[in-house]
C-alpha cells in the first residue's frame, strides 16, 4: 500500500507566479489535511478536506490560497501570485479513521 | 485557541544518558501524538495516545499522557546517535479535527 504521495517534491517559482501542489492520499483514505512548515518552525494547519468538500479552512490565508479535493484525482493546494513569505514546506496528511494522520514527503516551495 | 508548548526546544545529550521532553497543552483533550522529523524529511509517526494514563514504548522511547495535567512526556532511555532528530507533539480536539503542533524539540545525541 503506497503511502501519501506529494508532487512535486521541490518547486521554484518567481514572485507573482502560481504554485500548484498535489497530494494523493493513501488508498482508501478520504480525508486530507494540508499543513505548512516555515523554516525552523512547527507545522501549522491550513485546510481539511473530504472528497468534494472543504470541511475546515480556518487556517488558510484569505487571499491567494485555495484548495480542492475532487471526486477523482489528487487534492490540490493552489497559491496564486506567490510572494517570498510563501516559501515553506507544505505537507499533506491523510486518514481513513480520523484518528491517525499519515504524512506525505512534503513539497518544498521556494519563491525567488 | 489550543496552544501546545514543548520544552526544551533544544536538547544536546551524551550517548547513554536519559532525558525527558515535555509537551503541555492548553485545552482539554485526550488525543495526543508524537512525531519524529529528520532534516528535510517528512514526519514519522511515533506514538498515538488516546486516553488518560496511556503509556506506549518503542525501543528507547516511551510516551505517556496525563490528560488532567494536560501533559505528555517523551522519555529517552540510553540515547544513541540515531535518535538525533526533531520531535514534535501534536494535539487534536476531536476525531477528524486539525492537529495543533508544538514548536518541536531539536535533539542532538553526541557520541
């Protein structure tokens, strides 16, 4: 059973470009969470999704950030018009039983 | 708002020694998780503690949870270099809710 998959693993964007991060949960998992880790800090919750529904987006910045988890395909975290402060590692986690979350390898976004 | 605090934030210890990392949280919860993160890597689940008094052990690591004190401990016994990593505790309020992480404890075990 493959683990949580994220791609790309590393992403470099210039200021003003869009970043699109993908997360494929573990097989059978229908709950996905996105977290952001700034350098030398802990992880901060961004958004919790189930298939076709956003359950909790209270950790998402109000502008430029959006997330979706369509019926088919991976969950996508989209950052429009990136700024240097968006540089971070973005992790997604999935769960089937809403107890233990399994984390993906992360996408390291660098904004130049 | 749930707050999770770990201490110490940095820990340098000698191989063979014992030490404890503490995790305090601000709101009633009986669900606490410990993760390990190596530099540039993802989070590896170590322990899931789901009730007051829960104690779990794996190798040289033992975790416990006291929900009344809102405190979890991660005890390291006879540390070895391979345990060098950053350790995070995390709490959630209910099944399916977000995890709130502590700041992490950066552990260095010196030969």
